[in-house]
C-alpha cells in the first residue's frame, strides 16, 4: 500500500542519515538499559513505542495503557493526563533483563513519532516556561537559565525562574557548558538521543503532521484498529509553524545556526527541511 511505501521511505531516510553521520551518531557505543527508558512495551500485542515529549506522547501513553491494561480501560480519553505520565502505569524496556531486551527489540513491532524539531522546541518552551503552574520546571531549570543568561537579574527572578525568555532558553541550549553538565531534559532532548534510531531499527516512524493517519495505521497493524481509534481533538493552544516563526524572530543568526547544529540530526533523519525563517550563517 502507499502507506507501507511511505514508511519504508521514512525508514530509509533514517538509515541513510545514520550511515552518513556514523562518526557523530554511532560513536560505536553499545546501548545500556538506561538508554531504553523511553521505550514502552506492550507484551500482549508485541509492540514497543518510544515516546518523545511534545509529540502527542500523552495520548499515545493513554492508548498504550488501554492496550496493556487488559480491559481495565477502554477509552483512552477517560485516562487523566497526569495518570498517563505515572511511570508505574507502563512498562519500559529498561526493566527487562538483557536477553529479554534483545528478544523484544528483535521481534516486536517498534515505532516512534517525530515532529518538526523547532516547532517541538517552541512547544516545550511554551509549556514549561510560560505556564504559571509549572513551578518545578521554573525552579529546576528557570533559575539556572536566568542565573547564567541574564545580566542584572532581580533577586525575585533568580529565586523563581518563572519568566525565562525564549532567547535565554536558546542561549542555554547552545551553551557547551549545559550539555557537559547533564543531559538535556527529555522535553528538549533530541529524538535521536531519546530513541536511538541509529541503534534500534524502528518499523514505523509516525509524524506529528500526519498524526491521526499514522496512529490509526499502527493500531491497524497491531490488530486492534477495529475497536481502538487514536483520540482526535483540535487543540487551539497547539504550537504552529507561524508561532514558531515568531519566536525565532528575536534570535540572532549566530544563535540560530548554533541551535540548528544541536538539532541537525533530527532535521536530517526525519526529513524536515531547514525552516524558511532561519537566517543561518
């Protein structure tokens, strides 16, 4: 079918990118169990889903809870969002022994969903730094970003970290010190670092831009399409391309270029072209 061909093209793109960038993307390292904590396992349908924050992962986790709940849930949207993110509600691949991990990676249907990298980044920024309720992020990251990126920051800003500007967030991401200090938070970590597509051969790569079709195709392949549909809803607050363009207007071309370098493999691997609003050096 056309859909199968489409997914083959997407897989080939990943393979080609991994090969072309093998020096930077492979580093010949072996995956450890801690690399696998984003891979959600469904034993009953022999599926593995690598979740990427800000790419419909709440709804996909809800769907996985329906699939693995053995009848406990039937409607994904009845599961509260915060419950979908409770780690004990889903089993991840790092909880298995090495032989069990290898068996599942070899035999289960593996999939992930991707999104235009800068749209995903703006979505993460808007959600984590502009919403008043995200105080844990403001404390954990906001205070650090303000301390490091803002000259003459007020005592209140240093204490609360709840008014981080997008320019400051970008400066923090491209600062070499940041990555040396600790890995990126999962909400802005690259897909390639979260899901390891150069080491794990994904059967299906869904895209946020075609979320419904791709999701329902996967559910169909899993044999559950007759009774389970991917939840659809129009979110008016969704981060769009226009919005992303606006956020990048105040970013210097130097910083845009450095930021593109950080996310470059995601752009190449998942076939996203360089955004037209970028002024790369």
